[in-house]
C-alpha cells in the first residue's frame, strides 16, 4: 500500500490518540527512514529518543533474528539467561544493584512508585506514601504515571487520580524542601525534563535534592526513560551530577528499537520486592532482553555516550551562532543529544516545513523544537538537518 491508502485505513481503524503527522514510516536504516511511497527522510527524532543506535542497527537486528529462532517468550516463573545478562550489564555500568524488567516507560515508573511505597511501608509502617514530583514533568500515561506527571493537560477528565502525589517547581530546592512532610516517601524527577520542554536540572539542585533525601530518609527516583542509554552524553544522565539515585527507570533506548523497560535500584530499595509483590508477563522476555543486550553492549563498545556529548556541543555551537542573528531564537537548552530550541514562533511550523524538505524534527510545548537524533548520526547528516532547520526559521520569521 502507498502513503495515502495507509493513512486512510489508519483513520478508519486506529483510535485517534496521537494527532499524527502525514508521514507513513515504512523502512529505516541508520539516521534515515523511507515512507511507503519511497521518499527518504533524515530522522532527528529517533522515535523520540528510542533509536539511539539509529534504525535497524545490524547488531540489534542480528541478535533479534538469532533469538527469535531459539525462544521468544517464557514466563517469569522461569529463568532466562538473556534477562540475567542484561541485568548484570546494567548493574555493572551504573550505581544499581538489581533490576526488574518491564515493557515501557510508564510501566517502569509505575513499578518504581510501587517500589518506593513498599520500601517505606516495610521500613516505617503505613501512611508514609507521598511522592513529590516536578511541575512540567512527564512520567507516562498509565493512571498512576499520569498522576505523577506534573501537567494538568494530561490529567483532565481522568479523575479521580491516584492519591499521594505533590508537585513542585523544577530546579527550586526551597519549594521542594517545604513540600516534604512526615507522609513523604520519595522524590521523583527527570534529570532533564523532556516532554516539559527540554529543561536540564542544575547541578546545585540535584545535589541539594540528594542531600535532602539522605537527611529525611526518602528515596530518590530518577526517571531516565528519555535521558538514559547515552542520550545526554553519559550512559545515564545522573552520572553528570556526581550523585546516585536509589531507583532509576529506563525504557526508550534500552532495546535499540525493541520494547523493553527496566527499574534499576540499589541497596534496600533493590531488595524490597518479594515474590508476588510485582510482576509482568512479558517483561524481560528472551527476545526483548537479547535486543537490550545488543543495544547496550553496542552503546558501550562504540562509545556512543561520548559521541552524543560531542555532537550535542556541536549543535549548540551552530545554533548559538544563528541565535546572534535571529532574535526569534529565544533560548537553547539541553544536555548531550537532547536539545530544545525555544522559539518566538510556533514550533509546529518549523516541524511541518522541515518535513516537507525531508527532515524529521519534533516540537514540544508549542514553541520548542526538540532534537533527539541517533547518537551515531554523521556530522554531514547533522549539517544537512541543521541547514534545513535554519532555513525554516529564516522562512518563518521573514513572513
Ligand atoms: N518518562 C519519560 C521521561 C518519558 O519521556 C516518557 C515518554 O515519553 C515516559 C516516561 C513514558 O514512556 P512510555 O511511552 O514508554 O510509556
């Protein structure tokens, strides 16, 4: 089927939850995708920070093909080697000591919230269940992850929400401290807010948050669903800040394009769940874990976090140069290859213009163009993508 026929059928049979762009993705290779009519696009969105290795990385493809012939699924009532090796790999490269696997970011956060509540229940008894999250945060769409998300626009009409959440402004330590009560058990933050508009946490803020958690016996939970797996220039974003969360969650980049999520915890938190307290049918199945192993090993072997850092700095330098000429660029934010360009104009206009020219960019929070390209994108491709974005900004602002 061609583009038009696919879109028409999709509109008839698929629930209308996404406000999709007029692009059918049919094939991908590295930093490029092709639509169903054979048109080629440079992908600077990577499935929203999922395809950190680019599309269809040969090592991930080979791992999936090989595993698919052996064993795709087995219940978590039994052991599977891939899951154990992936847990070991994550632990050996992070502050974590144990891992629970699931299938998505929302599920990982949902599990992390349960873990924090249960840890507090075991240690302090009932009633200490509140979790403080940040305004403009995003933690997913299940009912509790949605409640943790500090943005009313996602919550409206789905009430009653899960009790036990409080929201404070991001990067404001004083407000956070004031929100802590005898009922608080954890603080949950994204090291860089993604969906909220690409806002990195300051070093001072996160070290202050960690200190507060230690003083008041609270768990520190980092949602690294978007920031994890090399995206920000380190394997995990917390590693920029010289601190260690008790729990961090992963998904997006973990399977190199294949769905898998994880809760990584250390110390007491890692030992909290007992049999029967948390579970999932598909989480960490042999096929997903094979993809995860190939993806994480490749990220480490090919030193992609370092590349993400260098390319992020390169983009920032280029955008900064343009910013001097174009006051329509209000602010440039980001860490590594997670970049937000805040504009005085609607970012959707830039997104649409770029798409017409064969470059996929994304917009968040109406005025921010978000760039989350594959970490192994070439500098030539980056230059091409940036030239189209700059052309779009010039076009829009001259109208
Ligand atoms: N947490 C963060 C920081 C995210 O950016 C997202 C998705 O964008 C999620 C959680 C939800 O992940 P998923 O869509 O896999 O449920």
